């Protein structure tokens, strides 16, 4: 059972880190779009930022619920 708890913790960290990375990448694209006045980069940046935030939210809230299933 300790292995399962450990794997849930690793999965939570991994999903949160991927979401944070995507959100950071989106923020960079968003700032680049504002700097160059490029609407395409702004649109892509806000989409990536929101997607990264959603993935990070899933990692922090939904993944720990998996521990309660077993």
C-alpha cells in the first residue's frame, strides 16, 4: 500500500509540474504577443496559460482523490 501512496504522490507532482510548465510557456507567449502586437501569439499564449492552469488544478485536486479509491 505504501507503493501506491508513493506513486500517487509522484503522479500528482508530475501532472502539476507539466501544468505549471505549460502555463509558464503560455505566459511567455502571451507577453511576446503583447510586445510585438501579434494577436496570434496573444491568442496562443492565453490558451496555453489557461490549459496549464487547468492541468495544474487537476494535478492538485483530482489526482489525490485517486488515493481514496483503493
